[in-house]
């Protein structure tokens, strides 16, 4: 989760051009092809870097969009892919984890991919653009208020987003499983490592929490602006930097499904992600 706190999260889908055979040209590859059906996949990408003293510098998760099998193997040159993710949004004075379709692509190979799923077209979407629009619409409804009592972090929201896609018919149950399995394996470690920094960056200091209890009010969110903190140093265009573009704002209610805020009950084995909260 982009540890500078933002959670830099998960995936502006890659649109591919429809291919049609030139008029008068008869080839076995194209003679029956009028327009290509949707051909997209989403993959869970992880960013994790350490400081010189071996302490955590950043940890973030997001969803990248690509053609199935289109990500180069680990160690190969990276390709630029669209990104969907959830980042800290405190522009309105209320700290929230909000969805963002990042304008700039992120550089990726399989070395940072943790799970993948092929997108379907349950409503007869004709092309990649139509599927992308539907997916973005589903992701935009997923958000989480950041509270000391619990919230959904970038990994929670990315996994919860894939769950929402499966429920809407855009990925299969089998393709959802790797995301759920990874979330189950990593959620506690990610929360323990990133929640304190997220709360601190949102202004939920120990003193503020004590004062709010004594005064009988909700803690105040004293966020540092609408953007997540950016690591020091010049960005390398060849590598993904842990940086968030200006997030989308909005005060809609956070959906309880797949991510409920508040204290998290321990999920049952095999259950879907998101029925608790975090950064």
C-alpha cells in the first residue's frame, strides 16, 4: 500500500483497437472477423519498498488492466498499463479511501503481480471500452471512511472490488479465488504495517483521540491535503513511483459490501474479502 499513505490500488482498463480485414483481402486470419469481442484482464499489483534501515517505506496495491497474457515475465522489460486503485482522499475534510482511475499508466511486469482474472461481458458489452466503463462504474461505488475503529485499505478495496465484479458477472468465481486467497494471506500483515501511518497522516494522533473521548465527540480528521505523500527523490519514468494523482472526491456513502467499516470480525475461511476494514 503506497506506504507514504495513499495506497496508490487498482486499474484504468486498457482499451484495444477492434481489428477488421481490409476490404477485398481474404486471409484465413481475418476473413470472418468484423469486430473483436472484449479481451481484457485485471491483475493485482503490489508495490513494496524498504528504507536503508530496512523499515517500510511504502506498501500499496492496485489493479492493472491488460490483455490476457499481456504482462511480460518477471525480470523482463516493463510495459505501461492503466491502473485502478484506492487512495487517501481528505480534500473535503473527511478522510476516506476513495477510488481513482489513474491518468498516467504504471510500469509493470509479472514480478509484482499477485493474482489475475479475465473480464467477461455479462450484458453483451461489444468491446473493451464498454467493459471498462462498466467496471469503473462498479469500482466508483466502493469507498471507506478512515476511522480509528477500522477502515478498508487499498488491498481490502482492491479485493473487494474484484468481489463486486464477480457478483455482477464480470469475472468468474474461479478467477476470484486467487484474489481472495491472497487477501486472506496478507490482510493482517498489511493492516498492522500500514494502519498507524494512515491514521497519523489523516490527523488521528493519540492526543486527538484522547481529547475526542474526553470531550465526547468524534475525532477530527486533519488531513494533509488531497494527495498522498510522495517519497523523496526524482521519479524514474521506467519504474512505478508511489504517488497518487489528484483523487476523485465525493461524499457518497461507503458501500457496506464488499467493505464494511468499523471493527472487523475475523472472516471465515473461504469467505470473500472486505467484510471488515482498513487502509
